[in-house]
C-alpha cells in the first residue's frame, strides 16, 4: 500500500463518549473522568494523518431531517447543560465551520435518497465542543455538526453513515459522539454495573463484527441484553450507527472502562 493510495489516505470513523456535561473541565477529585479524558486527549495522535475537517454527529441534536451546521466562521457554542459552575458556561472552543463540507454532506445524503438540510444559525452543542476541546484543544480543525434524524431509526442512521463514507477518503474525520451507556439513574448505582457490563459485552461483539452482521445487530439493538435499561432513549447510541455505517471493515474497541460504576466503550472503524 503506497502512501498516496486511497486506503492510506482514509481516516477512520469513530464512536466516542462525551462524558457528562462539562465534566472534563471541573474538579474531579475521584478521577471519575480521568480515563475518558486521557482517551480523548490521545485521539489526534492515534489517527493516520491530521484531518482536514471533522464531521461529528452528537446525541444532543435531533431534527426532522439530517441537518448540518453551515455557519460561515465559528458557529458558536450551545451550553445545553444545567446546574454546573458558572465558569463552565464560559468554555470556548472557537473551531471554524466548513459550509462547503456541510453542503457536501447534505448532497451525499440526498443522493442516497435520505432527507438532509442545512442550518446556518445552529452552533455546536456540548456533545461536540466538550469532547473536541479535549481531543483538539487548538480548535483549528474546521468542524461541521450533523443532527440525528427524528424517529431515531437505527437503519436510517446506518444508511446515513454509508452515504457519508466517501468523506473519509477526502480527509474528513467522521465522529459519532454519545455514550454507550446512558441511563442517568444508573450512573453511580451499584445495581447498574452488571446490566451495563452485559450490554457492553453485546455491543462490543456487534460493533467488532463484519459490516453485514454488524448492521443487522445494530438495527436490532433494542433486543440486546438490558438494552432499554442501558438506553431508556437511544439518542446517545444512534451516533454509533453513523460511525459504523461509514465503514465496511470490522470495528475495534478503542476504549473501555467503568465510569461511575457503569461500562463505557468507544469504537473505531477503519
């Protein structure tokens, strides 16, 4: 494989955890978030090359159609978390937008028969700027956020990932930002550990399978062990479908840890 071959140029697609609110930028005496922060800090160095842009889908934005931030300049930040210290509402991550990438992403989806639109007024929510401020602290990589599609159909989000896959050969890092376990009543509850581990084991087997088996498993994710305990609502899991759909290769588990007593994983798709 030569350095300028398509496979050499291709960036992976990622499914990452984005933590809880602005957790990485607050005192953490028990180091609940230390391992996750270390994983995020290492992301850029783990890539085969520096991305020219980032396309990231967060579990915190749903729209009738897949919608892309299309602001000229920096899109701004949405501090969509509540009850945290005042300084966490002053966090900055002034990455530039990329309207051309937004247009390209929407066109790829439309060409695949999927609903897509642009929003020039939308900023980055905390599912974007919190983990990206850790992973790309210089905020110098142009970034576009894509919404989930209302209805949260896993097959539709897998299809969106497949449609967006060509971006990986164009220097774009495709990221799904969520949490592989997302039950607010489960965090810190000892009774949630065993169910979260069971779901995490299933999710790891599904994500690391070949593309066809993976797609079938993820489409039927709600039948997994303790699926609805792990995700009473699946908005934090659906970004995985986009990342997984963007690759024909078996995935690999990139990160795994007990966080607040629950199993959390990240996945990479070459």
